[in-house]
């Protein structure tokens, strides 16, 4: 990818990765190999007697694939509606320090269209670039 800026919108079922410039977009969608089933928040005991919170474990392979799709970007904006964006950030910090240095923002956004996501990211990066020291 030849674009300096990238944005990823992520939830637990998919990630929309957009490498963007002022007039071009390279888009891809990353999905987990085994999508999470519905999460039941009912607390109870599993067969072994341990307390279960009803949550599925995070999919490290999914987050790794998202990081791979972000390769080549100089700055990355991570957005999404819930915890998946934060879990992606944790995964990046634990497994890819170079990518962690490229994250410039984390924002909560519900479910935009790809066009809305690109428009939001372009606006974000213009404002962000103005805040950085000029060389």
C-alpha cells in the first residue's frame, strides 16, 4: 500500500481497512476465520464448576490479520462501536511495537458506510496533521 494514512473500523465480526490519500482509497475487509457466536452475558457455572462470564476469547489471528492489512501505513486511526477497537490496540501493543507507534487516534464510531468512514478519516487526518510540529 502506498498511502501514508490508514483507518480501520473494527467490530468482532469484521474490520474495514482503508488506506487513504486525498484522492484515492485502497480498501479491504478482514473477517475472523471463526466468527464469534452471540455473547450471552448470563453468569453461571460451567461443567467444571468454574464461574463463566459467557464471553468468547479474543481472536488473536483476526487481530493479526488486521495488523497485516494495515502494513505500509505511516499513521493509523482505529475506530469502531465497542470493545474490538480496544482489543486491537492491546494486541498491537503486545505483538507489534512498530505498528503501535503509528496509531494516532482511537475513536468511537457506530456503523458508518465505507464512504462515511473515508470522509471521517480524511477530516481527522487533516486536523491531526495541523496539530503536529511542521519540519
